[in-house]
């Protein structure tokens, strides 16, 4: 076998270089790098009886194939995105949903997976799910269409206990006109703030919103000219924006001769 070693073979200007004759075989040894032009090679330049495989389909050299693309679902939002431990209905918005997807909540800290109690297909852009998530925390969502295409979100759902009132509803006491209210404590577990949601305070009363579950009512009564019972609702809010309302009353007695407060 003859062997010729060269660094470069160049055709004479305007001519074509032919390597071998019909029936000849060129072998590229293992470990040799064969460099092709950086530009794409047109199908018409790929000739011969060989073939390549694309996504499991054999394609002849110089041939073509139409690839079937898969469509994955997308996620836009979940409403509400803060829920309690009891079963809650949420609406998930997105696209490319197919009836009926599998929906799973994944605890972002532990990886524990909880399947939705129910999933209702509303449209390709919306599904409605019912979750019962007993463990507080943040959750990712895994949404899988029947064809296996799926998406996993970041932590988009928070499970948290709403504020729980410890102060009983109803009367907070009776006070004489012009008397000090002292300090009336309002306690709701998990609350970070409180505000008057409706109703009227006695004149001179101020709500001092506390961030550790306790707020206070203080001040000195002013303005009452007749015995009056004031009714108002206090709304406790937690760090996730969940709220709990409770209604209270305070009675002002004119001519009582000082404070008659009791709690």
C-alpha cells in the first residue's frame, strides 16, 4: 500500500479536485478529527446512500424531515397564593393546559409532595384546583399534561395560619365620661398589625397597632354627652396578609363620676 503525506491539496484555479474513483472507499481512522466548513452544508451537497437519525427517525443524506414539536404548559399565577391548612380552592392561570392536568404541590423545604384533591379543566389558559396542605411553608407547583409535558414553578404558594383571636368578642368595658381608658389589650395569635375595619371609637380612644400579636386601646374619653355604646370591628393581619375580624363594644356613662372600666 502506497502512502503519500501532504499538508494541503489545492485545485488549479477554476478546476475541481476529485479524490478517487467510483467504488473507492475513504476511511477516517479513529481519533482523527475531520473539520467541515463553519457554514452549513446544503442538503443537495450531502449525497450517497447513508443516513442519519433525528429523534428516532432515519433520514437519508440530502433528505429532510418535519419535526413535531412538543408544547409544554406554562404558569402565570395562582389565586389565592396564600392559604390556610384547610381545603382551599385555587385558580391557576397559564397556557397550554390539556384536560385534565396532574397538579402537585411540593414543599420547598422538605420536598414533600401533595397531590391536589381535585383538578378541574376550565380552558387551555386556566385550571381550578383544591388543595389540602397540612404543613405550613412555601410550595412549588408541578403541572403535568396527560401527554407528559410538564412545568415546575418556583415557590409560588404559601401555607400559613391566619390570625386567631384570643380576646373575646363583645364588651371591653364601661367607662365614665372624661375617664381614662387605661390600657386595653387586644390579642390575636400570628398578627403583625391591627386596624379598625368599621364602626366608631369613643372620643379620645386610640388604637396602637402592635407587631407581636398584641395591640392596645388607650386614651381619655372626650365628647360624650349621653350614655352611649360604641361598636367597632378590629381587623388583625398576619405577615402573609391574611386577616381575621372581631367586633367589640365600649360603653360610656355620663355622670358616672369617674372610670368604671372593666375588662
